[in-house]
C-alpha cells in the first residue's frame, strides 16, 4: 500500500500567462505536430511534484519567505524552460508560479513572480 500523500498542483494565473508566451514562441518556430507535443510535455513534466514536491533545485535568486524551487524542461537546445514553484506543506499544495524561458535574463525572473 502506498503511504505517500499526493500534493495538489496549482498553476497560478501568472504562470499560465507565461506558459502561453512560451507556446507562442514554440508555435512560431516548430511544426504544429511538434508544437502540440511540446505543449503537452511542458504541462505534464511537473506532475512528478505531486509525489516528490521538493525534487527541484532551490532557486537562489529569490529573497522571499517561500522557498522557491525549479525544474528544468529541455526539449531542444532552443527550448529550455525553468518551471518555478513553491510548496505549501500545510495544505499539501505545489504552486507553479512561472514557466521561465532560459533565454531571458535571470534578473527578469524576480519581476515575474
């Protein structure tokens, strides 16, 4: 019997906007078939957080009360996205706060969260 407690994953409104910004780039530079596959993979990738919420690397660029972490999704050399999130242990919730394209300057990341 599995005794691990699953965490709920919530994508914030800011992260949802960022996700669609990434998709705009993807659809401009790839075929519809490949773009659709990337779109689904990018949404599916953080599902591991429901059972291993602290698996991501701690994001040291943020000075906030929450401990932010990230996963790196890399589909191609031109499509690398940091999936930024924090964990609320009390409510068993993972909040995805950004899908940050790696080609943007890291200083911009702090302004987006």
